[in-house]
C-alpha cells in the first residue's frame, strides 16, 4: 500500500512537472490539463478518461449509422431470395443519436457521468405479395424519434502511475425512452414498430466497464471491455439480449493540436428473452418482428482524429465500417458509422 501511495505521489509530481512544461509552450489559452492531444480515446469510445477534482466536461456526441442490405449468418442474402420466406422485409435503416455528455470530477479518482441521448430512426421496408401470378411490391417507410435512455454513471481511477492507467466504470441505463411506438403501414394503421425501430430497452440496465490506457510522449493506446446487462423484463414482456463490447485503439500526435487515431471494435449480443405480444403474430411475416432473430456478432475498423481547438475544447471525428458480421437473419447489416464529438472542459 505504501509503495502504491509513493508511486501515486511520484506520478502526480510527474504530472505537475509535465503540466508546467505544457503551459509554458501553450500560452494561447490557460491550460490545466496534463493530457497530450494523443492521450484521448477516439470519438466512439466513451468513459475512457477521468477528470481532476472540480473539473467539468460538457459536450455533444453524435453518431450516424447506416444499415443496408440483408444478411443471414455471415452471408449476404438478396431481397428476392429472402422474400421467398418473408412477406415484409427491411431494405435499409438510418440511425442518428445525439447525446449531451456531462462529466464532473468529484475528486481526482472519481468522475461522475451523465448522458442524455436524442435518437432518430428511419427504416425503408418492402411488402411483396403474389396473387394469381402477379407480384406487387409496396415500399413504405417507418420512423421513430425521441428521447433515448438516459445514462448515469461513475468512473473510478483504480490505478495510475502516469504512464499506465486502469479505470473501472459503472453506468446505469434508465428506461426513459419509448419502446412501444407504432406507425401506419400498408398492412394496417397503428402497427407496432419492429424491435430494431424501438428506441429504449424498457429495463434498468447495468453497464460495467474496464479501461486500460498506456500513455507515451506523443502517442497512446488503450483498450476497453464493456458489458450491457439488462435486468428484469419490460412492460411489453421481453428483455433485450445482453451485449459485450471490446475496443482496442491507438492515437498518435501529428502536431500539438491534432492527433490521428484508429480502433477496432468487437460486439457480441444475445437474442431477446420473451417477446412483445403485438409483434409476435407478425414474426413469421417480417424478421424485424421476430424476438428470436436479434442476436449477432460484428467487428469494425474505425479511423479518425482528435483536434484541440483550444486547450480546453476538442473536436473529434471518426468513420468506420464492419469487416466481419454474423447476424441472425435475414436482417439488416451495418454499413457506415460516423461519430462526431464537441467536448469542452472547464
Ligand atoms: Cu470527459
């Protein structure tokens, strides 16, 4: 224990020394951050840093995702082929999430976090009917927009020697978003939207995470393992599948205000348990209504940058594509994801 305290004391002295150095060559704005521009995790990784005592961070994080085309397992499936089994099929989907991100350093070891998302989904679908040798396709669109599930959490700095850092996070997902939205469709009005179009989980969810950061003078790498554990069953009678997310990234300084970063992300998520009574009768007609076709795994590669617009604010951008997908299907596969952050600390 004594040794740990000594290491911590030494490393904080080291950080202070770094700080003075930093301030001396960066006199455009006052700066109390010890971070090199390459020491931030990429845009799509949240909760991979802590703040100093009394320090606030406020910002927005936006995610844009496009899904296009069908996949069953690891194989692409044409809509024509999938229509042999299903009357209605999704064609593509656009997802947007804009989050208000607030962090506050309770002390140097504990940081509190709050995330308030606004979510917007739209999905194009096709209904195919064959009657007396005549096939009719009817295209239609469904939309859902609203407040997402609000997340509150904390990050604990479990180990930090200045070069290496271990952070333990625990976030609680509050069931604030809708999960029983309906829409008019060619089949009938006020039809329950499919599972991927519902914004909220409807359950209280726990999101534990562990982060390891390794800092060098002008670059860093880090890794984060995160689980989303849904508890109980929502009022529609189901529970979303638990999810595991693993990230590995590296960031390198190009100049004092710009760093390039890249990362790989792996996801694995389970099927739902139970089902929504309003969707169950349609599960044989449209895969988005089937609670047993929700699981999958994927791996994506992202590249982007962190730009320090002032010593206290930064802009982050990254774009990524999956290089592996295995999903219960036929269901929509992921295409492009773009993350954009504007973050300000004070
Ligand atoms: Cu922060």
